[in-house]
C-alpha cells in the first residue's frame, strides 16, 4: 500500500506498476495512527487530542483546500497545486465514516488482508482477536 503522490507516478506510467484500488474505488480509512497500548493507557488525554486534531485537519482540508494542499504538498516535496491534482484520487474519511469503518468494516477488511499478509510472509501468525489490535474509543 502506498500513498499520493507516489500513486500518480504509476498512474502516469502504467509500465511501472498497477494500481489495484484507490479510496475512490474502495472507500476506507486510509490514515491510521499507531500507539503502544501502554502509552495509550498512560496518555489518554494526549491520544484524544491527537485524534481530535486529525479530524480538525480533515475539516481544514474541506474548508480551506488551497492552504491544506500547500501544507500537505510541502510534506511530500510538491507544490500545493501538484498535491491537489494527485489528491483528487483520495477520498478523505470524516469522523462518521471512521466510526462506521471501525464498527465492523475494519475487521472484515483485516480478515481479507490477513490471508494476503500471511501468504506474503509479512506476518507469521494472524491475531486470534482482530478487534484487540485497535482501540476505536478515541473516535466516538
């Protein structure tokens, strides 16, 4: 899995690879934040602030796309205009979409993904309880 603007490189040069799906084809939460369970237990307020900031950033993307694209473009060494072009292939998932995804779609996706990850050797063993691998309480 990769992200824009790298997907646009493949889109512009199909011989370089094949894009299997984008968030336009398969709407899902594309950004995740990983935190150690021990850290979450000790820093619940910071974790909630991080989550809230993410959703505030999504609001900024919606309400001020020019400024947002400049900021995100700078992070990947692109102009705002270039980032806007490549991000046209992204569907940002708001809080409601995240809540829906984490309520059931995620574990369904994980079941499909675990087969591929096991076969490719990315993981050696699938977790017994997929829901234990994430904490959706911060998006409620």
